[in-house]
C-alpha cells in the first residue's frame, strides 16, 4: 500500500509546495510519528487527463480476476486501485478477508450496484443489493426462516428430487437414441426449474414449449448483459450516454421479465381467490410468503410488500439462482472426466455406498466423503462468483493498518486465493485428496475457501446451492458414463460473466451404467415433474405399462 500510494502520487502529479514547508521536518509524536507541519500544496497533473479519469482501467483486461491476482503478487494481500472514478481495495488473503468479513463486517455490509442490476432488480431494493439496514434485515429474516430454514429445505426435497430424476430420465431417453446432449443446457434447465419451483411451485423452463424456450432465452440474455463490465458504472458522468448500449439492450429484457412477473403474481392471486392448494405438504413458495406477509411491528420498515417489492425479489432469485449451480456442475464434470483416477474413485465410492439398483439420494451424501472432497476442490478451483459480489463501506475505517475512505469498493478475489501458493500445494492441480481428513468447509467460517461469501452478506441460498451441486454431480456420475471428445474435455478456457462458465460446453452422449429397470422404475403420475419435456413424460408413462 505504501509503495503503490507513493508511486501513484509521484507519477500522477508535480507538487507546488512552499520550500519552507518541505524543509520543516519537525516531528509530532503520538500513536504514530507524524510530520508536525503537514504538507499543503497544489497538485499539477503530469499525466494525460484521460488517465486521471480512467484510473487503472486502461491496464486491466476483461479477465479482471487474473489481472488482480497478478497485481497481488507484486503489491500484497491488500492494495488499492482507482477503477475509473471509484476507489477500490482488492483483498487476496484469508487473513485480510477474515478481518473484513468477520471483524469489520458491519463496516462493509452495503453493496455497490451496477446500472444493469439497477435496471433488472427494480432499482436494487431487493435482498442482494439493498443497503444494509432495516429493510435488508427484514428481507433476510423472511428468506432464512421461510424459504431456507432446515424445515423449509426438507419440505422442498420432493421438488429437488423431481428435478434431478427428471434430468436423469431425459438423459436416459437421449442415450437410447444416441442423441448428443449439451450438459450445460440440460443442467441449466434443471437448475432454472428448481428456482421456479422455489418461487411459484411450477416448472417454467420447458424447452418443448414456446413459453419455456422464450423464458430461457430471456434469462440467458439477462445473465449475459448483467455480467458484462460497464464503464459507466465506474465513470458516473457516462451513465446518461450508456456508451456500451448495455442499459438499452437490457431494458427490452427487463420489460419482458416485468410482464412475466406480473403474470405470475396475477395467476397466484387468482389461485388464492379460488382456494387452490399449491403444495400438499404445507410448503410455502416465495410468492405465498411475500403475499401473506403483514407486520404490525413499529420497527419493521415494511408492513406489507408491494407488487414492485415482490417483483424485485423474483428478479433476485432468477438472476442469482439459475446459473451458479449449472456452471459449477459443468466445471466439476470437466475436471472429473479429465482425470480417470478421480472418476474411478468417485464411481467406486458411489457403487459401494449406493449400489447400482437405485439412484443416489441426498441422504447418501454424508456417506460419500470423496465426493464431498471433490466438491470442495471444485469450489476452490472454479468458484462461480470470482470476486464475490462487491461490497462498499458506508463510513471511513481502517483495515490492516490502512485508512479506507467511505464508499470504497471491496473486491475479494476468491479465485486468486484458490491459486495462492502460500495456501495450497500445487494449486493448479485438481486434487480432491487435499481435503481428505480436512475440517475446511465452504460455509463462510474458513476464509481460504469462500465460494458463498461470509458474514452478514453470505449467500442466503447457500443451503440449497450446496445440496444441489453435490446431488446433481453425484447423479450424473452414478447414472452415466459419458462419450465426449477428449479435446472438448481438455478445453478449460473460461467465459467470464455473472458466473464463471466453461467457454466450450461439454456435448456428448450419455451411456447408462445402471440396469435399465432403475431408469424404468415405477413412477406415480404425480411424481412426474410438470416441466419434464414431453418426450420424457411419454417415456415415463410408457415404462409403467
């Protein structure tokens, strides 16, 4: 920090200061040794004006996580940059991350919000981006108690099981015809339908229906634009010009989503008017939770939720929840298929614990330690959100002895920490064995491994996301061998957006590794996921006979 600040001041300005003031080296002794007579002068720029406006942006690429990792090698575990007109600090060590996210968490509990997210998330009034305060605490409490509590997660188990088993049956159907499957697309649809079940107890992403295909394209477009860096976020004067056209592009998609959310809410209000029971097991989905909410407490900022409030929460879930699991699972399959020894150890463990006469279930996961180690290694090497969601401090503070001005952006480079030679032996090698017998976990208490963040702003959906990565990966490995070109598996180029995706998707033919009767087991009609593609429904009904 001392090196970079001093170098920046010398590089950027000549200084017009009285010589007498410079020559006065009297000291003022306190908790630190200060100059008694402070330097006061006029800075005269010695760099082109555009560099003063752009800050360090001209030296950064579209692979910001890699650039910042390299800079950390020079400037240390915490350093500052000016990104356009925005001051930022970059953290690249568990110790500093712990100091901020645990001990100074309150100071950094607010968010920065991009223009794209402001457009999609109804001006950022939903949980992910709302400033820390009463509204945030209320939203957080509702989600953690009503949707992501242990009881709620247990009640949601049948929906999760339907999505995973529906995916496996669809893949089995493709295997019978030797039809190539895009693994990213298949897992994305399963993840998106899981989110839509959490929201409204319906499978909305059916690729065999026009509405389902359109919704998938809307979601993909929103995720792509929201994940693209926007210079207007860092140089506020450019916001009105929208130089990259991202806001104009997103406005069309945001309008479609707004109409779609209105339709969902109207349908649910009509169902409630008619007394339609949505879930037989008593589970409440997000729409019911927010429509039912009423508060008489004086300290609650919201007494009830407006339609805009509800639509903001729906947007949060669709943007934050649809892509993270599917991209993580695809990276997991890539790393496992690259290494036959890891693949063999996983399938051997699955066969020993689960056998080959039924599908693996979530209840089996605690008895699959090598799978758990593999998922931890996956989160280390391929965290879905590379720099976490940026935070911001609402008041001046001190971190590791450095003064951090108010409204500084905080970027925690979890991707870089996963590649730190001081933390991991051979960090570029995918080796699940490093976690065998280790107590390191991913739930925000071990700061060398933070795929879901930590502190007050830890990912509220972590209990669900953590389960889904394990169960989806285990199911794909147990149920199928995969015929995929080696070149495709070896291609680990990344595509950076709101999540870290594999640039070249895995496309191959699944080959059943379980007896046919497992895929053709008796399904009650009500167990067939309502969003299961028609071909799979027909297949399921056929095998019953």
